[in-house]
C-alpha cells in the first residue's frame, strides 16, 4: 500500500517537474488560456481573469487520463 502511494508521488513529482521545465523554456502552452468562456473583467486600475473554460478543459482531460490509468 505505501509503495503504491510512493510510486504515485514520484510519478506526480516528475510530471510536475517536466511541466515546469516545459513552461520555463517554451512560455505558455499553446491553445490553453484565453478560450471562449474564460472570464476577464477590466476596469481602470483593476483586472480579474478567471479561466473557467480552461479549468473545465484541464479537469476533463485529467479525469480521462486518470480513468484510463485506473483501468489497467
């Protein structure tokens, strides 16, 4: 049981490191952010950006990946 948790933590950590390195060298992920449905409110000295559609898209993709990984 503990070995399984350790493996998940290691894989998750390596995945986060890979994503961080990719974002550092390539900037932002193409196609992610500023999608239709993302909320942007701009006033004179005020700006709020909430990526609602982006969050939903990432959630769906991660749910699908975890579902397929669990089916092994």
